[in-house]
C-alpha cells in the first residue's frame, strides 16, 4: 500500500524533473499537465489503471474534468509515441548503464485477452499470456538490457491482415494510412533498425523462435552487424560435422564460375533435433547460468559450430558459420531448446548459455507493466489510444528503473510513497457492480 504521508521532497523533485524532461516530447505546453497527471496516476497504488479510476485518485472532487483531460490526452492528442519513448530512453538508459554496460537487445511480444471484436488489432491468435490461441491483441517490443535490468524502447501493435486490409475497421479505429500489414519479425527488425540509427548502445539480439526461425529476420540482424542468439524450431536444418554439401560444379573455362552448393541423396542437411539426438553423451555438459528466485538454474547443454542450411540450395553459397546451442535437461525424453548464435568462436559454453538465457531479465518488465502499471487496462479501441497508453506505462516504468538504478533495486509501485487523495466512498468505475454515472 502507498504510505499515508506526503511523498519525500527528494523523490518529488526527481519525479517532477523526470516528467519535465518527458514534456519536451509532448509537442505542446498544454499537454504538460495531463502528461504529468497520467504518469502519476499510473504510479499511484491501485488495482485498476484505466482512465476513470485514475481520475478518481488524482482529483476525487473533480473526477469528470480530470477524466476528460486524461482521456483526451491518451486517446486523441497527436503527440509522437516514438519521440516520447526516445525521451524516456535518453533519461533512463544512462542511469542503468552506471551499474553495468548494455548486454542485450531483447525482442518480445505480449498479449491482451479481449472479449469483443472492435478494439484495434483484436483477433483470434496465439496469446503467450494464456499459452493458447485466444481472442486478443498482441504487441511487439524491443527492450535494452543490462546484467540486472531492462527497459522497453519500442512498442508496436501487431495488426493482423484481416485488420490491415479492412477499410471500415481501419477508419473506425483511426489506423494511420502509413500503417500496413507487417509480420511480427518485420516489426521487430524495423525496431532494431531504428535503434541502430538512433545510436543506442549495442547488445546481443535475443528473441524466441517466432523471430529466430525467420530467415529474413536473422539475415537482417546480421546485416546490421549485430551479434545475436536466437531460439529456433527443432525442424531448423543445418550443415554440421560430416554432413556437408557437395561443392559447386567445376568451372569448364567458359561463363561464370558456379557458386551453388549441391545436394544429393547422401549430402543432405540435418535438423537440429536430429543432430542433438545423434551427439554422444560426452558432448553434453551440465551448466549453471544463474540463481533463480527459488533455486539455482542448471541444465545440460551442447554446442557446436554449424552453417544454417538455406540459400545454398538456390543461387547462394554457404551461410556463415555460427554456434548452435542445444539444451537437453536431465531426465527429459528429448531436447527442450535450440539457439543459433552469431557470437565469437572463442566463447565458453557457460558464457554462451548465459547470453542465450538472458531473455529472463524482461520478465519483471512485463510483470510490473501489466500488474502494477496497468499496461492492459486501457479501455479505448483506437490505434492512437492503445499506443499512447502503452508508451505512458513504459514512461512510468522508466521512472521506477531510474530510481532502482540510482538508489534501491526494490523500488516499485506502492513503495514510492506517492499518496493519492481519498476516493469518495460512493465512487464506482463505469462497468463495476452497482456503479452509477460519475458526478
């Protein structure tokens, strides 16, 4: 619970300075106050972080006018999400780096289960939150991580083709004309390209198999001269050990020299699952990579240098050699994970595992963004409102990260000692049992 005293002056000053810094990205002085109110409302203790409950906490005697101000700012005001996220990043990332260098850029996605069909981008699709296909929205994000913390720096709704190609739906949700259908890997790659252009301190790109199994995504990351360790599907094929393609046809002295590698019945690539199953027992080693919340995390791993088997079956040559990391827990019937890693040859297995497993660091991001900052609580239906709310949740989370980096790693919502005014006893958010129109 929030402390029932006024916030300490130093923390008030730091929050005020942070919000003043963010106001530079709001685009107009009239937006400074609603920006401050919205972010403060997200940081205040409370179960629901949609507009109306926040308005009641912020201004219990003027709920309606506060509601109108917050709603206009998040749903209609035309400030730039990209500019605001850059402003957050430029403030928070330097404080994080004082405790350690950037280690990774982490691609992830998060889903929001929805009951209706009118909220922008909602469709029946896989939702990681519930682990199955569900009626939901899905957003793709890019986070910058150090050894101990992370910060989302890009946030974009995945727009299914059924939405992207429907003029009426686009009009009702105010989807910008320039927004066209993109796959999740295409969205993520664009976010990474923008981060490179912005000069963000580079890290190893990490992502799950939705992205890692996409050839164009891996190629795009490599072309940006970035290292990566990307999870891939068990059906991914590689050239490894004695399984190698035939060389190109010999040159006959005329025309261009052949570059296409050849395959026949005895020269075929192997799936990473089959390769793992064929490795001898001595190839596997137990590795401990970090201390979990309940126990030390360890498992069995094997790694070897391979070449992804694609492109060479067309006009292209062999792909560059890279690491294949495989995990096979003790007692499991089959391997549980595979990663292709564009990392140095002289890298210990323990370090390779540590890098590849570092995606865990963003778990706290989404736990707090959803449970404490109300990332999924936005009740509007349009494109702008969805992104504005997400951006402001990240902005509020950025303040928490800055506080942790400077002072205490335990700083989080409810411990900031921000004290809201008492909510009137008769107040009920719209939709709540026994609710009535807000006065």
